[in-house]
C-alpha cells in the first residue's frame, strides 16, 4: 500500500460565507493520505486552528510519506518524529503525527475492510456513555450557567455533565466564591446523585484549588479537572493527594513522558487527547501506561468528527473504562460534512462500524467547506 499523495486542509464550520483566515478556530485541521485508490483521514490538534501542524505536515512530512508503505506505520512515525524532534516532541510536531497516525489507521481499516477497533483487538462495547462538556462558564453569571446546562441536559440526555470554566489563562483565583456558587447551583439543578465534573482550566493556585475541591467533594462531584496550571505537575499532584475527589489532568500532554510525570506526581486520572498525543497509537500506549500504574484512563476529546470517532474506537477496546466519553460544545457542526458522525443516542455514542474510522463524507459539502493549507 504505497502512499501516493498527502493533502492538508481545513474544514470550515458554521456560516461559510462569514469565514475568514482570522477565524481558524471555526475550522478543523485535516490530513488526507491517499494509497491504492483509498483515502485515510486524520485530524491534527486544533490549537490555533491546527494550521501550524498542517504546515509542518505539508512542508516537512509529506515528502517523506509519498512512496512509503502504509503498513510500515510504526517505522514511518518514528522516522518523522526523530527527523523533527528539535521542534518538539511536545506540541506542533506531535499534533501533526497524531493526524498522520489516525489517517494511517483509517487506511488500514479500509484496506482490510474492518473498523479500527477490530484491528486493535476487538470491542468490549460499541455503545459508550458520554458526558456533556459545557464550556464558557467563567464569563456567565449563575443564571447563565443554569440556562446553558439545562438546555444541554434536555437536548442531549447525557450520562454525566462537566462544567468548564475556560476564560483567559493566567487569571488565577479570580472568583473562587463565585465558582463554588455556580457548582452548587448546577448540583441543585440536576439533582443529587447525577454525575457531575468540574473543569477549572488551570485557574487556581494550590490553596484555592484545595478550597474549591473540598466544596466539590461536599457537593458530590466525581472529578476535578486541571485545577492548577498544567505545566506544574508537582502542584497538580499536590492538589490530587490532598483531596478525596479525583483530580484529573493531561489534555495538554503530548508524550508518554509528560503523562508519566503527572502520574508520578500523584494524579490518578489522566486525560490525553487523541489529536495531540500520538493518535490511535499514542492513546493505546497511554492506556497501557495507565493500566501499569493503576490510574484511570479517560481521554479528553473536543473534536466532533474524525477525532471523536477515532477516540471512540480506542475506548471501545478498553476493558477498564471507568468514565463516560467527552462530547463537547458544538459537536453538531460536523453533521453535514461527516453525515454519520457519532451523535447522542440515549446517553451514549455509538462507535462507527464501517471500515477504518467508519465515517461517511458528503463530498459536495466538503468541497464547499474546504480551505487548503500548504507549506
């Protein structure tokens, strides 16, 4: 299976007529790898629109990919990583490799006429519970948070809910009392016992994180995500060890080594993202690392089509899955381009069972939404 062509492009979401180059956040970064008349699709990290990772693929990786054998998958990835290791390995390069890895798995599944989860060893489940991941709450008042949560709760009927703070990074301890008040209001809204999580998005000092964590414990929240700045694994570990609530982190980790640093610091639930940390291959390696250390493996995932589908294929193979999969804001934006992208179904997401990723593309809509990104 010789690779003949590599394409890198954005898929624009929303009103295409309003899209500008400055609005890269409203797009998904995609690589398409051609081999033997088939096309494998992968997705790069969306940070800064994913443009940087796509440019690295187009300029530095594509020439080395053309002519390579798809089934030399591991060799391809290792060669590309070490060719560009001085640009990483965290960040742009690893996000680019994640996209290539997913595309290669998609190609292999299509070649062997099997879904990716079959190539990984089979599925323990093909219906995976999901949680509604609801962002933007730092800039809402209590009533605004409740209206947003209630709308998603009613529309999606999730198995759990996570409220995210988002907002400007670096605004430490801006409104601790207000954050706790929002958490209390959401608990009252959904009732006792319904699984809730709280994503601080790195917004607290250690002391404030412990204060918020204690309040979340009293409210029965099930996990507390990234309470302190992610690049301080010792601080993250200190918070984790001083609280009873499960503290999670890892969505901004790009390598096994950075995930291991969190585990060694004391974090007991890690959340790597498939479009950042090595794609399908990287996530499977992370699952093994977590199992070896007795740590919960609960991937982060905000991308609605390729990333989400790839993530579900991995989760289907995980016998030890402990938490629902993430379904973030704006998931429906992929529905007209990827016509069978997973969507809420009785509190679950159904893993696509077609060859490879199992996604069906509306080629006409893709042509309307596509913006090529070259070197």
